[in-house]
C-alpha cells in the first residue's frame, strides 16, 4: 500500500534556527514519507482505537502530524517541546487541526499535567537521565502504550530495561527505519510497548 502525508504546512527544519543546546540530540524526526512506517502507525492507531496521545518532543511537528493523519480515532494529541523553533510548528498544527492538537512550549522536566492518555510517544532528549525520567513521567499518565524512538541508543536502552518495558510485540519489520539528517543516513528503531498499565 502506498501512503503519504502532507507536511508542507509545517516549518522547514533549519539547523540555524534550532537551538542545539536544547536536548543536544534535538535535530531529527521520524521519516514521515516512509510508507511502511505510516502503515504501521495506522495499524497501531486503528487496531487499538487510540483516542489520546501525549508526545514528548514536537520538533517541526512531523510525528504529531503522523498521529493526526494516521490514527483514525484520534481525538486529541498534546505535544510538548521547549525549543523556540517548535513554537512555529505548534501554531501551524493548531491552524490545521484546531482542538485536536495542543502544543505546549515546555520541557518534560517542567511539565506538570499527568492526565491519563492512551499512548505516550517519547522522542525528546535521548541522553541520561532524560529517557529514564520521561518513561517515569509517561507511566504516571497510565497509558496503554508507550511508543519510544531510538531505543537502539544506549541510554534509551538502559531506561527501557530499568522500567521493565519488555512487552514489545509488534512486527519487527516496522521497528527499523533509516532517515537522512544533515546529509547522513542514520538508522533508528522505534519501539511500541504494550499493556503498559497491566504489567
Ligand atoms: C528528535 S526531535 C523530535 C522529532 C519529532 N518527534 C518528529 O519525529 O517529528 C527531539 C525534540 O525534543 C526536544 N526536546 C529535548 N529535550 C526535551 C524535553 N526534556 N522535553 C520535551 N522535548 C524535548 C528537542 O527540542 C527536539 O525538538
């Protein structure tokens, strides 16, 4: 199946606008034009009737758009990012999707709400101690699923182990993707941890 989503309304990522001090690994995003990944997103959202999502790490708004376009039952996504560049993404998302999206210009370290959601997507700072703290924050939201990017990175892997997030059951074909950042092709692995609150 061939799938694509329109991201032309979002700000174009520019290394000069993006604050490299925020999160250090702040540059990067899911390959929104990868049909396999989009198809996998759709099946996760559809099969599990995901209505609410909380996202850590908006960046240019690509993954938020993937949720909004590919999750057929999605009623609301809240996405947070402390980077000033992401404010533009927040405005663009709001203009297009209205009440279905809320952007908060905040880091996970200072964000206080813990409203229950169906799925938390963690894709902020991938260096110790943030992945561990972000998983703890996610667990407080009592989600059925945690989706986490770059689980191949050592600090993320360690945080996943520390929290016993082992129920990683999806087709491995969709866990691995490659993307181009600053002219270099990099691999990434996205994990979906199921039955999080019933562990
Ligand atoms: C890899 S990018 C996110 C990409 C986006 N999820 C996508 O796929 O389109 C990481 C983002 O996390 C943000 N970030 C870093 N530390 C954060 C934190 N503690 N809380 C929330 N966002 C954070 C950075 O500013 C950066 O924009």
